[in-house]
C-alpha cells in the first residue's frame, strides 16, 4: 500500500509540475509582488525606517518578504485544486486504482517546489539589492528547513478552500490575510515601536518568531528561543491544517 501511494504520488506530481512548466507565469507572478514590495520598502521607505540595529534594511526585512512570497504562492495551490475539483479530475482518479490521498499530496509537493523556486528568485534579487549574510552552511540549512515547514503548513491550509470553495475567487481570496500578517509583526519594523494592543498581538503571533529566527540565522546571532517557537508554530499549524484538509477531502469524495 505504501509503495502504491508513493508511486501514484510521483506520477501525479509529474503531471502537476508539467502544468507549471507549461505556464511559468504563476511562479513569475508569485515572485513579482514580494520583489515589488522589497524594492519599495528598501528604496522608498527604507531611509525613514529605524530598526535599532546597524544591519542594512534589506537584510532586516528580507525574512518577512520570504514569508510573503510563500503566502502569495499558496493561492495558486488553492486555485489549481479548485479547478481540478470543478473539472472532475478527482472523480476520474477515484475511478482508477490510485491511492486516494496521492492526489492531494501531489498538489502539496507541487506547491512546495513552485514556492522554493519563487524563494530562490526573490533571494537573487535581494542579493542584487545588497543583501549579504555571513551565515554558515548549518544556518542556511536551518533557514531552508523553516521555510519548507512554513510552506507545507500554509499549503495544507490552502488545500481546505481549494476543496470547499464555491467560486474561483473564493478559493484564492483566503491568502490575503496571510499576506497581510507579516505587516503586523517584526518583519518591517521592531515591535516595540507599535502601540500597546498591536504590539502584544505582533509579539505573540507566529510570523514574528519565524522572522526573528530567520533574521538571527542570517546574521549568525544567537536565535534564543525564537527558533523553537517558530518550529512549534510551523509544526502545530501543519498538523491542524493537515487534519482539517484530509477531513474536508474525505467528505468531498465520499
């Protein structure tokens, strides 16, 4: 059964990846908005923002831009799932001897690959804008691990509206609050500059700990408890979202 699942997932993953390679505009579109934000914040607002550190502003805000890149990209996962549901692809696969969950996992892994490509594009632009890091291999691997977990967590959230939305717009609109969330965190300004209630929310929401952990890893500074809080948030969201997504999927195909 396990071999059957992996084989089916691999075949369906290849199908989804071929769709992306034939329409690379999804990856380009995903990367354009974060890049535009990065250009605007660094070259328009950067000189007026005080972060309380000696690091360049592009170094300071890049972790938040990376999270926005992922939040933008998962909207396409929900869209692709919605289109497959409307096109009867799921019913067609259910009539074949394929592992049921392999269809979902193919979409999730496709999202992971597409988002990683978008993240690389954003990182390359950041390097051209002056981003520099003295981080070692282990720190870079840790950043990659956090971003992969974050992408998987948000992708499984995207699966839920992708399966249950009534319209194409509804399938992708859920990502807007996720894109906005980094603005209410330490991604662009220190949280201690925010007013009381907003500061409390910003300090205890998941994006802040993830941003702080990635920023510390890039700068080779002590990550303290931020990395463990970030991992706990990512794993916790992943587990809950996976449970809800699979429950929604079972209801849809039953």
